[in-house]
């Protein structure tokens, strides 16, 4: 089955819902079938899933204390320069 780019536009939003487990079983099956047949949409799905995973992991990590201290010092330096200007 050949898919036209305009057909794929219908699936882009549903791909995000699939990743977030917000589709019912019927829609999941339809989207998964499309992904099996459409390499560009499958690549988009893989990219979206990877980005969501990295963001989720990043949100649960905290910066090392030394980095936070350096950032605070730089912010103070910028504030001082702005107030002196």
C-alpha cells in the first residue's frame, strides 16, 4: 500500500496520542497498521517517542550542585552589570 503525504498528515496527531496511550484500541490498531506501511511516519513515531523519553528523564534529574552554584554566580554578575548600566 502506498501512502500519500497528505494522508500522513492525518496520522501525525494520532501518533502523539498513541505514544501517550490516549487512543482506544481501534484507533491504536489503525495507527499501528499505518506505521507498519509508512516509513516516514514510523521515523516520526520513533523520533517523538525518543524525545518524550529524553524529556521525561531530564525532568527527573537535577543539576549537580557545583553547576547550580556557577549559574547563580553568573546570574548575579549579569544583574550587577545591568544595574550599573
